[in-house]
């Protein structure tokens, strides 16, 4: 440990303390304890170029204990990371200034309370909800392996990056990290390194009060390499642990570091160090212990930034420029692959990818939307080689397997496969998919809609990060039938629709499925939930009815009154659109003029100009009936005060679908009756 | 293994096969493989009386792999379990008839697709979503230990029941079971036994494709006792394993059973055995293998029901009657405790429990609702000794610690404590609380509202089971402030409100908090989510304003126009009610007549008679403004087409609350301006 090492570590600590103190809010404990580990990783190991923080083969650093954000902000400031939009090019400005640090946790500061992807250059993923970072890191490691398998050639190593995640006791307790660790162990992701900050203190007290398992033994059981650092301040042992990780070729590595929360402060080793400033006196006392001038705020000694520039900066620049040189040669040798890689980085799709999208002929018997989606997904994935994914052990039911030649399985002995087996681990599946999306691949994962509950926290993060993860949910209603209420979603659509930025699609027939995928595959800055039926849905006769391309506008007129303004509008999504059509036919036969609006994506409809919205739902037609086999919550916006909603007001039941439709009132007779009553009432 | 053992096991298998075949739907694989284990447990060990399946000291059996419901239905049929409502008395009728089995998975059959609490007597908890059953079983085991500590006396052992849960590979992969197992190991719940049906086959194939961890080693790391049964058909070894469990006094036990999915069938050991009938030929072939008459459907050989009656039936009756005798003596010795126990069983509260509920004087500065709730919760818990709970490592923030004398901590060396430390394990916390509620205690758990996402699947089950679990969520909006968008809920309220049967409360001040708890503590058949602020809320002057007892009706008029009908109504919940009041005062000063409606619980308001609802929200007043720091989804129902909603349309941001209120438009000026515009518009 050189003087500059010590000086650098304590400079980080000082900045973190000061930032939290000035904000009078934040979490100083972990930065104080883990500064030496983060410093060693960044300065000596991390292959990261502050001048180009989105260089594709950089190592990834994930701060899974995201409340320690001050640690990351200090590192990004000291290394002088440049501003970048992750999907585009590097801009010149330093991303994190001393002023940003001084306005930690204030509006518009680049140093918010938790790391936010897109908002601060150098942040690889949004973290804060515990366990998410480590689970996401597994997806990054998978993506790294897959990219290597696809793009590396005997003479070109384009991808060999490592993924590091820093995790605390909280991350280790969360179920999602258990799922992800089990999967990572199975997949033998030797490019993955979790650093477990074992300070044995959580908010409620010492971990002895609730967390006494043997974490090392647990990870060995998952098939990980486990190594221990007895003292977080021992830079030599920390380095040795990272060398151990780099030497490991068969297993992911857990580095268990014994650390001291709030190191050097009066509240060291106490829960008090976790989430509150030390106070002006505490900060001064700590600075005295650490040899920092006690009254100098945000003190950066001469030589420290330069030391970082000579360490991580010089190493990163060298590696990145060498990579660029390699890539230039690669482009000459493999122009098609190089083009593909550049498109991936820019989040563009291959030219003409839409050509193979299937259209489906009218068919009264039709097919389940999970089936049509399976066909469309295969067409998309065949045209876009970096679309890959899998299911939480439900592929035969969700129909998401890629079956074309060469699709294969992603397994320890084949890193080029495009079908992943996530296991019965929905939460990890969604987080892993996020990690793959952050590495610019186009991942999907699938499960039953009811199990979106298990994955909700990771779905939310995909929306918050504005990344195009595709969440595929089948078995979307009481249409599940005999499996009963535990498996029949009711409130899930409402919860997903309420999530800002998430596009929720519930297509009505096979051609709406195709149009859904046309939108979804092209998404660059938004995730989508594609909600599909278990049961067969008729494929509508589009010669007679509105074109399925209306999906892109969120809602469209599928069937209309023969002439003039309708007396009543029937709105529906998914499997209930056919039901609305049947009711429409009944009403038409009676001489009641009705319109059917298919509404596969509320979010897209809400973004249309008022003119279009008024065209689909004319304000003058206030008699409206919405039909959806889910909670009625939210539909009032479209049916208005004079309308009615045929939806679910209770949980479902275990019975064949036909019985359930009658039991819960999803019949053409009921829907037309509700419409009839509305018309008669006024 | 006697002839009757073999005959019984194969009778169960035959019934399961036939039930699935007749339904042409269901999961025969696990029942075929695990019938010998379930049989051995029930017939030789389980302390369960079919004549009184809710006897308080019965052992609990949880079918965590709920898709194997046919196994449970067969056992309940063969043992002749009587009908019972779990909260009340035993009725005479057999709960599961042969006709029920024959109508497996049909509407109104007592044998639905997955076990449903309340619907079928003998079902201890609703299962199906994997991992939930095992996690819930931990709560039952905790409750068992707590009941023993509270009620047992040197001369009276009222509680010493064991909890068994049958789990498959899927349960073992789910994160929630990892959380729960880690907690159970820490708490040294020696009355808990998980039976791991390791058939190594899941829906996508052999577990080798994704689940290769060493489960036994993992559980040893959690601090469990682990024992293995090499052959699920070896009743002797199975019995020995249960004896091992019973002899263990320090740790929970995992019995790892190597089994064969679809045992005896043509699809044995294949994923095909999991979720589809064997087909008529397959059933016949299997019956021939197992010595069941191949053409006899639902065959129950003479002697089998009687054999069960002489086994589990006789044992259970003897234990139960002995317990009742003991309890009679106990009642004489400890009348108060006996009274308490009887109230617990009937889900009644102590007389006069409400007397100590605090009321709060008007205070413009006020206090955070998490703080007032902490005070009220302590008053409730002091009056109701079986109220207990804790937090997912956030007690100092959620203010849910019980601080009165003797409350203590529930820990391995003190089973009488009322404060639990769930650790950073929200999902398990909610499931464990469900398990405690199923054991008739009145549990709560707490966390930040954002982390309701982690626990959603268990929250849903509390609603589906209609059990009074209390979910306490603080930090309920952008009021979180500096922690930023990862910690600021937006869509969570909508998702919870859409859940059938869940009462969601967002009280506006300290007295609404008291009234919320008055409703919540008395709930017997519904769970509640109590949603609370981090920041201080003024305590309203109730002499001037509507009474807080309006909470019980879901919504009420808090402030009104001086005379006549208001021109505009302001609706709000929680922290936004004070904001609406401020806007109301601005409008009043301008001569605009407005009304403020506090709306802490939509669900209760929706249940009021139309007359009351029209009184609070007169249909003639169509100018309405809703204010809530959350997704606007759902509010249209109350504001109507002519109204406006001031809500969140994006995620939040990291900054002090004051900045955020301006940034996102939650100011009296903005609200009054929106109201003013509505009034002006016509």
C-alpha cells in the first residue's frame, strides 16, 4: 500500500462524508467501509476508460448496494468520467463535477441518492432496491459470454469483459439474489465476480438478530468459487482476491470481504453509520482519524486525480484504443459481423427485419395468442440475431422457444445458444433480462401473467431505466381455466399499466400479435409487457374489419356502425375483443348502432393527438361499455361517467373456461345486454 | 410395508390418476411420485383429527407444490375430513366426497385445481404459486412456538404442534423460499419440516438444464438439519426420516426425498408426467403396473378407508380429545389465558381493546403518519396480546417496533417476544405473516411502500385467502425525498387497489391513522395495506372539520363550502389532503365554493350505500379535482369525465421533498389553479 493508495482511499472517504453531510441526507457507512475495495478494483483491475465509458468490451461495475452511491460518485469524479448517453456517442464534458458532488441528492445533480442509469455516465444499471444489482449483473455476464461466442474469432477477441458487483448483507438476504446466484452457478459464469461487503450490520442492528446463515457455504452449494478477505483495508489481500477471480475459469466468484461500516468514524460498526450523516463534529473527528484536514470540505489532495489518470485512466485508454484497432481490422475481415455489432451498440435492427413477419388469414377457430406470438417471435429472432431469451420454466406453455436452425440452448458448454432456461425463478429472469438489455442485446423472458407479481420490482426497473426488455406474459386471465384463482390474474394489468413508461400490449388476435411485435421489436428506450392468451382466439377477417396496424396507435376502430354515429361503443382488449364483436353483431341485428374499439395498448393511445383519440372515441358518444377479464380499475378513463365496465370484481375460480365465462359474465349476451340498457337509459 | 400400506398408497395414486383423467386437466406426476411419502406422513405421524380439522394443536400440512392438489384431495377423501369453516365450528358433513373427486377442477367442486383455504376443509393455506407454501409454513412454525411460549405452563402443554410442507424443485428455486429458509434456520424452528420432492424434472426438462446446485449443502448453510431418503417408495426410510425430524430440537429439518415423477406410468421420469393426464391407455397401463383393477375408475378397495380411520383417524381423535380434556383443566387453572385462546380461535378481540386508542390534538406541524401509526399500533398491541410483527429490516424507519414493557424480541432464546426481525426479506416477511394469520394470530409486517413490489405475490394470497394480515407500508410517495425514484412509489397504490378484497388505507393525519387501526384491528376476513408517510402531516382541527371516524366509510367530507352546493370538489388521500385543504382555503378566499373529501379507503367507500356516496360526491357536482402523489390510474372513477387529476405521470427524482413538490406540481397554487380552471370552464 503506497502513500498514494492511502491518500486516494481516504480522499474518497472524505468526499463521501462531505457529500452526505452537505446534503444532510444519505448513507456514509458503506462508502467508508468499502472505499479500499472499490478503490483497488477501479485503480488496479477494472478495464474501464473514463474517456469512453460505453466502450463495448469494458468491465462492468454494478453497485448493488446502491445506497452507497456517494462511493460511485466519488470514483466517477476522481477518474474524470466523460458524459455519455449510453445508446449514443461520448460527449466531451466531465460527467460528475465537484459541484455535482456538492449538490449530492439535490434536484438536477448528477449525483442523486441512488445510481440512475442514463442520468449519470458511468452508471451501468440503476440500483437501490436491494438484490436487483447483483441479479442484473448475471444478465450482463451472460451477455458477455454470448457476445464472445458470437463475435470472437480465433484471431480476434472482441469480448472478454468481466462483471463486478458490490453487494451488502441486504443484497445477500433478498430472494432475487439467491435465484440469480443459483442460475449463475449453474451457468458457470466465470466472468462474474460478486464482492460481498460483510459488515454484519443492517438497519435494525447486528446481523446476528436475523442473518446467521453461512453465506460462503451457501455460495459453494450454488457452485461458486468463494474467497475471503479478512480485512477490507488490506489492499494486498484484496488484490489477491481479484487475481483469484481472474484465474478462475469454471465458476463465478464470490469475494467475501469483512468490512467495518462507517470505518474511522465515531459510529463505526454501528447501525447508526448506515443512513445518516455523521454530523459536523463526527465528520471532523473521522477526518482526524484518517489524516484528512478536518476543516477542508471536499478535499482533493494534489496528485490524487493524476494518480487515477495514471492508473485506471491510462490502463483503460490503452485497452480501449487497442480494442478499437482490433475492431478496425475485424471490420475488414468480418464486415457483416462488424456491422451487426455496430447496430447492436446503436440499438438498431438489421435492414428489412420486418419482411418475415407473418400475417395470418382469417380463421374463426384461430389460435391462442401465445401460439401466434411464438411464431412471430421466431420470425423476429431469426431476422435479428441478438434477440434471445427464455422462460421461467414455462417455455412449453408460453411458446417462447426459438426453434429455427441454430437457435440452440445457452448452456455452460454452448455460449452461442439463444434459448435460456431461467428455471422457476421469475424475479431473477426479469433482472437477468434487464442485464442483457443493458448490454444492448434484445432479450425477452416469459412466464404466466400471474407471476409478473414475482418479478414486479425488476419490471419496474426496466421502465425506470428506459431499456427495451420484453416481458412476455401468457395465461392472461380466467382463460387459464382449471388451474383456478391462484393462477388467474385479476389486478396484474392495472399494476403494469400504472407503471410509467412501460408499454402494456394485450393483442386481440394473431394479426394484432404481429403488429405488437412490430412495435415492440423496434423499441429502443422503453420496455414492453406482451400479454397473451392461453386459449384460442379467432383470427379476424381484416377485409371486413379495421386493419391490425391500428395497434401502433394503441386503439383503433375494429368494427363500426353501418352508417352515422354509433349509439354505443364497445371497448375491449385481447380475448374480449371477439366477445365485443359478437355483442356488436347481436346489437346490429337489433338495429342498435354500435362500434367496437380494440385497445391493445392504452399507453400508445394516450400519446395520440387528441384528434385521433376523438375520432376513435367521439366525445359525443358517452354510452360506452368496456370489457376485460381483469380488474375494472383504470377503465373509467375511457368509458366515462355514463359508461359501464364488464370486468372482474373478485378472484376467479377453478373450472373449465366455458363455465367461468358464464360464471363471471363474459358472454355476448351479457355484454350486449349491458349496452342495450345503456342505450335504453338515455 | 404392509399389504394395507401398499394398497393405500396405490389407492391414492389411482384416485389421483382418475381425477386428472376425468377432468382432462391437472398434474398427475407429483401425486404418483409422492403418494408414499404423503401417506406415511398422514397415516403414521400427522397429528390431525379428520373429525375436527381445526383443532388448535393439530400438526399443519402444507402442500407447497399446490399443483399436486389431487394428492391432498385423495387424502382428505380417504380420511373422511369433516366440513369446517376455519374461523368457526366443525360441521358434520364430509368435506370431500367421491363426487367432489370425480368433479376435480369443475366449478363448485371441493376439489379445485389448487388447494384453496376456506373452500376445502383440511386445507391449511392456499398454494399454487411456487414457494409460497413453504414460506407460509415458516409463519405457522413461528406461531406454534409463540403460542407455546404464551400458553403452555409447567403442567399444561397446550401447543407443541409441528408444521410439515411438501415442496418440489420449483419451490426450491423460488427466491421467497430461500428467504424463508434462511429465516427459519436463524430462528432454529425445530418444529418445522420441509419435505423436498426431488424428482429432478421440471416443465422444461431435467433439472440439469438449470438447477444443479447442491440443495442439501445450501440448507446446511442456512443452519438446517438435512436428511435424505434415497427412494420415495421406501416407507421404512421415510418413517425414519420423520423420526429424525421429531428428535431434532435445535434446527428445522429438510427431508430430501428422491422420487420419480409419474411413478408407474409410461411417462415416469419425464416432463410429460407433470401437467397432463396420462390418457385412458396410460392410466390403464399404470394401473396394471400398480396392481389396480385397470378398468375400475376411482377404485377404493374395501378396508382402505377403515385403515385410515384406524391410523390417522384414531390417533388424531385420541390426541384431540386428550387436548380438550387438558384444556378444560387449563380453563380452570388459567381462566384468563383460556379466554384469550378462545378469542384467538374465534378471531375476536379482548373486550374494551379500543379504549386505549389515542386521539391527537390539532397541530399544524403535526407528525408523520408512520409516527402516529407507531403510537396507535403500540396501543392496539398492548390491548391485544396476540398482535405481533416486525419489519423487513426497516423498523427504525417504519416505526413499527412494539416498545411497551414485555414486548421483547422473538428470537431463538425467547419465543415470547412480539417483535420479529424479518431481515431484508420482504417477500418472506409477507408470507410468514400470512402463516401467522392462518394460525389465528394478528400479525403485521412492514416495509417501504416501494417494496410492496417484492412481496406482491404473498399480499395477493392474503386477499385470496381472506385472512387479516396487516401490511404496513411507509415512505409512500415522492415524500421519500432524496432517496429518489428507486424508492418513490408511483404505481404501487393502483396495483394494491386493484387486488380484490384487499383494503388499502392512506390516512391523512394522525386521527385518521387511529380510525384506520380501529377498522384494521377488527378485521376478521380481509387483509389491509396501511400506507403511511415519511414526512410530517398536520393534525387537523376536528372541531372545525369533519370527524375522522369517516374513515370507516372510506371517504367523507372533511371541509365544505360555507353554504349551498360546492362548485368544485377536491378529493385527496394521505399527505395530499392537507394540500387540498390549503387549496380549498385559497378558493374560499376568492369566493369559489369548494369541498374537500378525504378518501382514505376506496374499497370501503365503494361498499357504502349509494345515498351516502352521493352525499359525499353529489352527482350534480361534476367539477372535481383529485390529488394524489401516485399514478392517476383509477381516479377517473371518482372525478368523472369533467374532472381533473393531479398525480404522477412519470417516476420521481432525487431531491429534498420541497423541491419535488414544486417539480411535480403538488402545491396549493397548482391545485387551486386546476380547480379554478374547471370552474371557469363552465
